[in-house]
C-alpha cells in the first residue's frame, strides 16, 4: 500500500517514494502570512512520472504550498528538496503555471514572446532568439492549439486561451517537474481536453505533473495520485486509496454536500 494518512503511525510502506528520489519532497513546511499559518507542518513526497492532484477547499493553502515549493514564498519552517537536492540548485528542472487570476496582462506582450520566455534558461538572459528557438516556441503553441495566435497581444486573448499559452510556455521550458495551479479553472470543455491531453503526454514521457484541482468529478479520470490538504495535510497516495469519502470529509468538513459525495461513487 502506498497510502499515507496524516494520522498514520509512521510505518513506511515498502513502495513509498523516498525523499531522495522524489521530484519534490517537502518536510515540516509551515508558511504564514500573519499570525495563523496558511500551511502547517506539511510533508509531501511527489511520485515521479505520475500526475498528482492537490485538492482542498478555498483557502486550504494549495497555492501557498506550490509557491513555497518554488521558493516564491519563504517558509517559517521546513525544507523543500527537488530530485534530492536543495531547491536553489534545481529551479531549472521545474516549470510553473500560476493560478490565472494572479497574472496581470496589462503589459503589452505578444503570445510568441510569452512562450519564448520559457526558453530563457536555454537562451541566457541576453541571448539572441534564433530561428530554432522561434520554431520550438511555435511548436509548443501548436501542441496547445494556439499556433494561429502567435502575433496576438496576450491581453487580447480570452482566459482559456491565455491558459493554453501559459501551458505552451511551460512546455518550452522542457522541465521534468510541472507545477500547475488550477489549470482547468474557467476553461471550456475543448480547452480542458486539450490541456489534459498535453499533461498526460508529459506524464507518458516520464515527466512529473502536480496540479491544484477543484473538480472532484474528474480526479479519478485525470490523476494517479492525490494530496489532500486543509492547512494541514489530510492524506496522500494513489487515487484509489487516498481519495475516499473519509479523506474528502476530513478535507472539506460539512462543505461537501451528501449529493456530491454520492455522485463521486467513492469507496
Ligand atoms: N498574500 C497574502 N497575504 C495574506 N494572506 C494570504 C495571502 N495569500 C493567501 N493568503 C491566505 O492564506 C490562506 C491560503 O491561501 P491560498 O491562496 O494558499 O489558498 P488556496 O488553497 O490556493 O485557495 P483557492 O482554492 O481559493 O485558490 C488563505 O486563508 C488566504 O486568505
Ligand atoms: Mg489557490
């Protein structure tokens, strides 16, 4: 069994990914914006080559957990290691797609330039964009179905189209670990399908995908693993074992109606 409950007795199942080989291993992470921690004493061990959903109610600390994993927020306590080494040395192995509402696109930037930003690791800060960089950026736009929008200002796209462009930028980075904050929020069915197809392709290439996810009805279809959080960790493990009526009740409390629970047909 590969399930880890916060209340478990700490006995390590044999198949569990250890911190050393995990794309992202978090230990004792506490992050606070004020008096009360948004994330409290959280341990997380992301499974390599799998898709993990981070699940929990609004304000549970999901975005905070991702930002602290990327070093955007400084924790009060705890450690983050990426592929067994401190985060600072491993940033180039991670691509991040932020929660959409958090990005202000008043700044005039063309779509192709947004995707080229994903290549800055390859280009260097002052590197010249060559034909092959442009071709790679165009290919990433094609993979998300946005090739016709390369010259458009990013601020002139719909929210779902912007989300696809963000994903194209992450693809251009050619990372090993992809962290996405609600990639499906506010997108239509076609965009959702395009995004999940690309994410599954990444997983099938052995990359690791971690996404904050709100739609409980698609968890089983889309993800291999779940991480449930409500400020503290609730549960972590394969979907079949850790995504249950009990763990959801623990994460959402009374906020999840019985009807929703029934619709999920959980174990
Ligand atoms: N910049 C900030 N300053 C102060 N408090 C913050 C800040 N950002 C988040 N918080 C608080 O920290 C807690 C966790 O926020 P976070 O954004 O991580 O939640 P979340 O799980 O991502 O929620 P959502 O599902 O709504 O995106 C919330 O109570 C929120 O109000
Ligand atoms: Mg959030």
